[in-house]
C-alpha cells in the first residue's frame, strides 16, 4: 500500500461538518462496498436488508450499493439483475478477476470515487434498518474520520454453546462515541469513513494480504498512525451468519492462528527491525506457554475455557510464524457458499 503524501490532510481533528459532507445539491452520497465470492445466499440476504434501510437523519443521504464479484465467471451477475428490480438504491456491479480480498476491495473503492462517504460490509452479513443513519450521524456528531460498529454473530440452533462462546466470533465493543483505543484493530465488517481516508493511498488495501486477510487491519493501522479519528457506534449493528463450516473447533484453531499471523505481519510491514521481531517472538511464546499451562483447568472450568486457551496457543503460534515472514492464506477457503 503506497501512501500518497499529497493527499494527507494537515487539518486538525474535529473538522467534519454537514457542509463538508454534502456534494452538489446537498446530497451526501454513501458508497456501500461489498466484496463477494461464491456466496449467493448471503449476498441476497445482505442486499435485501440494504433495500430496507431507513434514512432518518437530517442529512440528505443517497446510498449507492457497490458489489465487486471476485469470481471471474461473474456468478453473482444474475442475482444482481434480480435485485436491481427490487432495490430503492442504484447498484454498481463489476467483476474483479484477480483472486483476493484486497483486489476486490480496491476495485470497490474505485467504483465509489464520486461518493462523499464509503462504507464496507461483508457478504455474510445483514444490516439493521437504522445502520447507515446511525453511522453517518455519529461521524458528524463526533467529528470522526472513521466510524465502526459491532458484527453480531448468528449461529445455527444446533451450534454447541462452547463453540459459540469462542472470542474468535465476538469483537470488543465500546460505548457509542468512544474513540477506539490503540491496539484495537478495526475491520471492514462494519465501518464507514470519509472518502478522503481512502484517497490517501494509491491502493488502500495492500495486495500482500489478498489471500491471508488482515488487509483492513493494515489499512486502519496506517490511518491511525496518520492521526485519523476513529470512533465507535454501538447501536449500528450488522448480523453475521456463522455457517456450519465455521462453527467448529478446527475453524477456531485456524482462525486464531491466522489472526496472530496477520497481526504480526501488519506490525512487521511497518517495523521490520530485529528488536520488533524479537518482541513478537517473546509475545508468541508467552501466549503458547500460558495457554498450555491453563489447559488442564478445563476439567474444572469446562469446554468454553478450553476453547479460549487453545485459541491463545494457536494465536501465539501464528505470531511466531509471522515473525519469520510466513503467511497463512486463510482465504483460499470459502465458508457459507
């Protein structure tokens, strides 16, 4: 991801206003970006929920739905044509033949070039009807550059409670208006930002993360280092469908390993010094040791505790793997097809 120094704002925080957001005619055009790959059922659910958005803010919001199909055969095209007949908002649809989430997200950003604000949601999610209104209002009220909200996991009824309780499915939440603290990574699962945040980079989402994931964490980490103001909106909910292929112990192991791996790669790409690498190895080993020592307590504390500690061990292993520049490519698999 190449930083465009000419696009970095020198303005102080707290400069976002309604007039800043409005384009000609007082319209706030919001590009809602969706990267999709072989998930027709999930994409249909998401688009249906977007068609039911209630726009009650005082701003004149004009949503534009942007769908980038990462299947070179364009398997989502027929669904998009059907949804265009039902949607109140325009849909822009294009194919991104290069396989990888970074390429699809960057393509969507390009299609949103005329938008004042840009939002991201995933094709295994649905949004609440007030989702967009709340994100926009918090962005204005808090003079924010980026606003993020929760992704609430929805499991099948037969999912074991000890699987559903895994922290891998539950993101940290904050009170609305809270500035997201350093060290808490944001994602594109539920986020809104000013277009100028994306214009700071030639490629906002780094292709090195195309098949590993973590491209969004790297992007938001870069923004944070540049002083972007990132705020939380706890009422702007999206609901994330957790398929059976994810609601199991093997997925939790893989996901924990990947999260540790990509978190370290984000830091490694920003600071490749020997001291930083040494610190990561120590941190990874500490997680492995603490998690391993705690595992026998499962007999007393139950399987939910076991899953948490196993996740800690796997995250530590992923950190060590990443410290040597090794990349775990989680997105070679597709869940919830």
